[in-house]
C-alpha cells in the first residue's frame, strides 16, 4: 500500500467509525461533542450555513479533487467496504479483472444535480435530503443496523438476566418505523447492486455531491496523471480503478469521476502514474499532454513562490541532463 493510500484509509477509518458509532449509539453513551465532526459534510454544512466548514471543504476540493468522497463521506467509505468484502469473496483472477473504463453518464448525473439544485432554490429541500449521501448513510444505520444491534443487546440481556447477571439490560426498539425500514432497505439494495456492478457507480451517476465535486475537481492543483511517454496502455490501472474513469487506450483520466483513492498508483509496473502538482491553465492541461513531473515537495516550493530558485532536470535527445530553470520548458509556460 502506497503512503498516500495508507494516509487516506487511516483518515477514512476514523471518520467512518466515529460517524457509525454516533448513529449506533442507542444508549447515548458518546459525548455530544462528537456531533461536531458530523458537520464536516457538504449538505449539513450548506443547510446549517456553516461558512467555515464550506470554505474548508472548498479548499480541500480545489487542492486534492474529490478526496472528500473517499476520505470523509461515510456512504462512500461504506461502498469501499462493500468492494473490499466482494474482493475477498471473488477468486484472485476475477479480482484482478474487476473493473474497466466506463463512459460517463453525463446527461443523467448533471440532470440530477440541476433538478436537485433547482428544487432546493425554490424551497423544496426534500430531494436534496433524500439524495444526500450523509443522510442516506444515517438512515441505513439508524433503520437497519441499529435495530439489529439493539436486538442482539436484548438477546444477550435476556440470557444474562436468566443467570442472575443484570449488567446488561433490554432496550425497546421504538425509534424506527416500517416506512423508514423499507425505504432504507430499498436504498441499501440499490447501493449494493450498483457497487457490485460498477464500483463507485452511485457516486458518479446519482449522488449530487459527487457530481458537484467532480466539477470542482477539474481545477484541483494535485492530481493523478498518466505519463504518456512510458504508458503502454496495458490497462492494469483501469482494472483497479473503482470509479472506472481511467481510459488506458487514450491514456487519460476523467478527473470529474476520480475520487482520489490512489489505488492506481501502485498498479503500473513502469511508474506511469504519478500524484503531481498541476498548475492551473497550464499547456499540459489544455493540450492533454503529460504534466511536468513535479514531486510533492517541489510542489510545495512552487506554491510558496520559491520555485523559481529551484533547478529542474530533464533529459535531452542526447541523453544528457540540463539544469537551468531559465531554459527549461517547465518555467517558460
């Protein structure tokens, strides 16, 4: 596991456990202060008018693209868990051939986004709430998993009480409705089917948050790029891309659907995929040619304005290295 993926999985685990326990807590044991972490979600922040959280999420998206979808969003992390479980059940050969490039459903996803925004602007927020990934995750946990946990607790309490141990007591299951259970079960079934069929298909077709962040991610400064000079179009990166957004034939990544999971970085045996700093409106962005191979450390220098004092290296046709930022094509753009 590469370092970027390790960091992402670690942060995602914290968010998922905390949010999941908050919805499962039927005894109100967890402190209310944990509720503050739940506001680091797009739709709750917008509905509550939390400007600081909105600015933070905007900055996060403009820096790292759709990292929110793979690190902070509980429904997205839940889909990753489903994918992991499915991979464990599949044979190794089928696991390697899990994904392939899929054309984007632009008409569907942008139509859903526009209708959701339009209904919200005209005062009808029900559609926004029903499509909100955070709300959907909360309904799944509260209406399906929480009653199951209470039932297990009551079963354990009855067994222990029979032998004279009363440290565990029964809790009535009266916080759910039949309609809520049915609606949550139907959505969970839809989510499982779409995840099994196409990985993060739900995030890239139905979820309005994912579609909106996809528009922002086009302007992000740090992106996964394909070095076309070493890419052989073998398709290994596309096979591990759960967003199915890597077109290995034309050597391009659909940035609007990439959720920054970094699964593809280790897939290329030639090191053809790199997580790089890509300046806005650069020639490589406009022409689709490979971006300059900046490392993360050099990217930070560039952002702080000290990049002009840094030398760069590139191979000449004679196989020599030139070291002069005044002549290098990187700084002439």
